[in-house]
């Protein structure tokens, strides 16, 4: 081989290596994405989760579920081997049975990468997919409002704090379903702004933070209402308090 030809081959090899390193530099060695990250499933039925390897190395992904015993929920496959840029599909199947209570059940599906033999980076990556599974049967919608307290913040701001617990067996939406007002001598003096999580799962509890920035002080009556769904009885409680 002539010297000129040898230099040309070496230059081509260096350019190829540089291009490969540039691609690797633009793409992380370990990267995983899932879609959707949250889903709802009615039993009996099935849904799919798309898993993609966005990294530069091949990865092994273990699929687990973190919740109480869930023999009524099957996930397949339980392990994935994904090359760079490759995708795969997980299938979730929910079946109704005597061991599954009616209502909504929350399941967390965990996807964890496993370091591969020969990999230059021993890195574990974990992603979670939140799954709400509704089992057929008698549906119970029941919320309970607890006692109230007033938190006095800076610049005259007041937060009226009301605990709420879901004693039913289905998830209850809160955002857009809660109204609260202040009354004095039978007349409304203010509407309160709500800060709370979007929904409340069965057995869960949260705190409704009702924000008031007005100038009314002294004794008032706060009326809190939660409308769960059409045809379901309105949840209401009145509180006598002092701002």
C-alpha cells in the first residue's frame, strides 16, 4: 500500500470514529422514555405502554409493579432488551375476579434498567407509570370533610384549611368540583380560591387550602361544597370561624 493510500485510509477511519463519537456525545448512554406516563384501565380490558431506548447503549429493562397483591393485573413481557433507538410495547391486562374489590385501584408500574456486561457505565435508571384500574361492582362515592383551621400568612393573606378524606371506592376529582364562600349576616362577602391536588384516590386524604386575600375580619361563616358527579349528592359543610 502506498503512503498516500495509507494516509487516506487512516483519515477515513479517523473521520468515521469522530462521527461516531459525535453521535454518542449527542445521545446519552442510558436514556429511557415511556408513553403514556399515566393511564386508566377498566376491567376486563387491556392497555399498552410504549417503551423506547433513547440512549446510545443497549439496555435490559425489568418491569415490576409496586402495590398490594394484584393477581387480577397481568403485565407482559416482564423484561425487555432494547437496542439504541429501539422501542417495545408492554401490555397490561386487567381481569375481574372475586379477589378484586369493586372500585378504583392504584398501581405503580416500575421500569428499571439493568447494567449490561461490558457496558462502560454501570448506571440504573428507573421510571414509573401510574395506572388506575377500575373493577366492576357497586360504586361508592363518599367524602368526609374534617375540622377547619385558619392560617394567617404575610400581608394579610388568610388560608382556610379543611381536611378531606375519600371513604368511597372510586377516585373523586377535586379540581373544578370544589366551591367555597364566606358569608356574614346571611350575605356572601367573598369567594375563596382553592389549592389542592387534582383528584383523591380511595382511602386517601388531603388538605383543601382555601385562599382569601380580602379585608374582611372577625366572625364569618365558610361554606365548602364538593360536587362529585351528576346525580350524586352534594357534599357540604359550614364552618363558623374568625379571620
